[in-house]
C-alpha cells in the first residue's frame, strides 16, 4: 500500500469539507456520581442538528433466532444524505427490525451486517443512541479529524450512531460498551467525522473518542475514565490528550499506535502520543467555536478555578480533561448550563448591535461563515459569531440520570428538551416504559404539525424572536414552574413505582408509561395553549395585558443607536 503523507491526508480532508455542514455540532457533558447532589451519574447532550430528524424513538427489547444478522445502516448525521443507501436527514432510517416507530414503505439499505445476539435490550434512540433499560447511556459531539471518510460496504460500515445503538442493544456497563464498539470499529471499519461519546452506567463514566483511519479500513479510537467526583465537557473538539496504554483508566484501540507511526502522525521520539494532535487539525469550524463552550461550562461549575476564556491555539492544554465542581451539581444545574448564551460575560449574546433592541441571542449562519468540521488553520475569516451552548439550530437536548440505588426501570431517567435548551421544557421519561408518546415520536421538520411535541416548542422559540426580552421571561416563568413540579411529582411517582415493583412487577412498565404519557401530554398541550397566549399578548408590537394596544416601543439605549434621534421632529429641511 502506498504511504499516505500528512499533506495527502490534508488534501483529502479539504475535499471532504464541502460535504459537511458548517453549523452542525453538539455539546455533551458527563458528571460522575461523586459530583452530583443525589449521587446519580449524569450524561447530557444537545443535538445541534440543523432541522434533521427530531424524533425520539422507543426501540423495544427483542428476541432473535439463531443465525440472524443485524443490519448496519448509514447515518446522515455523519456527512449528510446518501440516497444510494436511502439515508436521509429525515427519516433517519426505515426498517421493520427496530420497532414500530421506524417502520415505513421504502426500507433503508444496509451498509452491511453483523451477527445478531439472541436478545437485545430496549432503549431510547435519536440521531444517536440515548439510554437503555439497564441505565447504560450515551452523549455525543462531532469532532474534526484529519480523515473524513465516506461509508464503504465491506470496508467502513460503522459511524458512532450505529455503534451506540448496538452497544445499547447488547451491553449493561460502560466498559462492556466501549470494548464492544472498539472491536466493531476494528473489524468492520469506521467512517464519517471524528466523534466523542460519553458512555456511562450507574457507577462510572468514560469518554470514548474515535476517528477514521488512513488505512481505508478499521478505525482509530481511545477511551478514558472520568475520575469520580469530576465532570467532563466536550464541544466539537477531541478532549483526550496523552495516551498511556498501561493506564488502567484508559482503553486504546490496537491500530492507533502502529497506524499513527506508519503515516507520520506520531513517532516514539515525540514522547507520549497526543490523541488530539495525532488525529486532528485542531478546533472545529473557527477559533473558540469549541473551546469557548468548554471554558464556559467549566467556569459555571467551578468559578473558583479562574479559567481564562483566551488561549494560545486550538491545541491548548489550558482546560483539563475534567474538573471538580465547586459544589455538587443537580440535574437542574446541568440543564442551566445547556441553556447558556454567555449571559453576564464579555461574550454575552443578549447584548450588542447583533442582539437588536430586545436582546435576541441567536445568530444565523450564512455562506460567508466558516465551513466544515475544521477549516484550514491558515485560512482567513472575515468574521465569526461566538458559539454558545444553546443555539437556535439545536434539535433536542437531554439530561440522562442513572441512579444505581433504584431498580433499573425506575432509576434511569431521560429528561428530554425538544428544540433549543434555552426556550424548552425538560420532560422526564423513565427507561422502564414500554413506549414513548406519539407526539415525541412524531416530527417532520418540513411539515408543521400540532401532533408533534417538537413543533410546539419550536414555534414558541421562534415566536419569542419578536420581543425576546419579554417573551423569554414568560418562557422562563412557565418552564420553571413545570420543571419544579416534575421533580416534586417524581417523588410520589417513584414511591408508588417501588411499591408496584415489590408487589406486582408485571404492572410496573404500564404504570411508568401512563405517567410519562400523561405528563408529556399535559405539558405539550399546555405549551400549545401558551403559544396562543403569546400570539395575543405580543400582537402587532404591543404588549396586550389588560389593555389591548398598549405601546411598549423600544429601549431608549437602542433608539439612540438608530436614526430615531435625527427623525422628523420639526418642519424644514436640515
């Protein structure tokens, strides 16, 4: 085989930039049980996906016949659509082998198959696997890598999305999941972008990172355990650095060292292999696109560290792999971090000209912005927006809790927030349910529907852009009451669930499903009613409370920056 040089890899990388969206990217966190208020292990993820498939799907447990195979499907979350495999942004897949929500008329075409096991576990699924019935859970963020490879049947059939699903179908612990995914990468090949997957169970959490191999088959990967009492944040840049094959808190793919050495990405005289430098060109999209979010999340959790938002380059070691929070974090604390737009900092997106008169924090990307996962580090950018944790193109976010002191069906909870975190409500779903509500499993972003929970939250979020300062306050008030109520209600529900589990365990799944369905139904119906209240309250630029047509106008500070002071206040030509 002809040796591939670093320059050759860079050319391949530049060519693939054209196929990768400039805006897609996610933020993910893992908080160990020693760092949480209640002792749960927490994994969170915002799927910032540009109007892709926003459905959250329940995949039931299944039994399989001896000799069956398991299809591996292509993912549009990796590099966009592949019509030759019937792989689209929506629906993410069509198959009759993953439960009713994924059934349809024109099945997806598999990239390949692997041997099936006799029994697969139930799990929640999105564009990536989320959490299974045994409280194994995943987060995800995309990273730039030196190689961005297309799928190739027989050579590269796995992306992180299908890897996480296979692991949720077959594994109970994070260590088992990483070992399985690593073996699948090496045997069946890995395509797509670089990826970071937090993987956790009721006891511990690991970070697994992967990248395509320049060999054309197989793949490169490494995993590192997050020390108990600490939290990890990933934001579209590899976070593992020095790789030590003898460290019991690391797992390393067998191809990493020989392939990196063969292709000139690392040599023993360099010292310890630096995973980020070895497989990546650095930060995602543009300077601080990734690192600013890592800084912000760490600073919110541990302000005592005094971390600087400014670094020397994308390979900085200013932000450690994980940190100890100043105080133990609650699930609501994690939600709050996901809702952040740098409020109160020098990067506050609710301030400045771009925020307009009403402090609108969202920024819209265009053809003039940076392209691809990681652009040429030497390219010139005319400008760039700060990239916050909560972005307008977020499709959904979740905060998963694994609670080992409770039976699995009750202990595992997915707190699901549809659309962007800043303007949504996180609703709880136990992993022990036997289905998810139709409104959660329904969403075509190209077709507005009141049957879809996602559209309820997306509509309110977009409507808030009319007068964000006021409408966002209404949203916060409404969501705070709901989420506080959920936490109180869960105490009663879990007490009843434990009683049912002791005396009539066969009825537990139905009980949990009924609660989750009814709770989500009330929430979504209430949010649609809320949207209609907002339409009336802020109609035609007024604030219609009590008296219709009450003029509110613009803030004087903003008016002074416009032509208003020089407007027609007297007759005659100036």
